[in-house]
C-alpha cells in the first residue's frame, strides 16, 4: 500500500530504527535535561530523574525545555534520515 507515493509498510531495519528512536525519546522523558537557577543565574545540571526535581534551598531546579525540544527534534530528524536511507528502493 502506498501513501503519497511512499510505502506504508516498513522493512525490519526501519522498524528497529523507529523502536530505538521511540526508546530515546522515552528515555529523555524519564531523564530530562535540568537547569538550576540561583541568584538569577542559570547553570546546567545535566540529566536528572523526572521525579527527583525538588528545589534545594535557595536554588531551584527546572526542566530545560529548550534543550529537551532540541533533543527531540534532533532524534526525529535522525530517525527520518535513517528510515529514508534504509528504505527498499525496488519496492512498488
């Protein structure tokens, strides 16, 4: 079956690529990038477990949505490029 000239069915390699991409996005949901705000300054804290983000004293932790969005966009672009690269060219 084709949709807009593209095959809807995926080959096994594309299925693996999509599963790895979904796992990467799920992992970034569980361990998002975190920044700490202290005295008006922001400091990157790396990646933290989503349920362990309490504010500590005069510093507040929050999810860095800009970095998270950039990560997701990058993952989606790489998944799309890899799926295109591993498509069956001779499939009708």
